[in-house]
């Protein structure tokens, strides 16, 4: 398996760990956790793959990769919120807020891990 696929798999696994953990703490249970995992298995690789190509295209320089990342994240929050509204039975937290919470937690965890790795 090449480096990009390993990176996509690692990013997905870390995202699943963080988002499912936060969702469980928020009271999401049973099949709703499985649905969250499946949704992430679709959205996470798409965002990471797109960002990786933008990063390569821009040589990691300038603001373009970060602007694109922000747009990708906003899109994912919106798409996931719609899917949560349609597919989840969980209603303690509104779908948009739940999507923001989960994606914010996994984004922050990813940034933190990246920061720690950069110091090693």
C-alpha cells in the first residue's frame, strides 16, 4: 500500500476514534454510532484526499491549501448534518451542532497530533 493510502487510513482511524468517542460521551448509542462511523468512512477520505492533492499542487505554500481546507470542512459539516438529520435517531443535540462538535473535536485532535509529531 502506498504512502497516500496509509495516510488516508491512519487519518480515518484517528477520526473514528475521536468522533465516536465524543459521540458516545454525548449520548449517541447503538446503531447510531455505526451510522456515524459509516458516514465518516465516506466523508473523511474524500476531504483528506482532496486536501492532499491541493497541498501537493500548491507545494504546501501560501493560503490556498488552508482556504480550500476550510471550504472542505464547512462542506463536510453541512453534508454530515443533513445525513445525521435523516439517518440518526439521536436527538439530544441538533444535527448541525453535533456535526460541528464531532468535526471540531477530530480537527483539533489532528492538529494537536501534528503539532506533537513536528516536535519529535
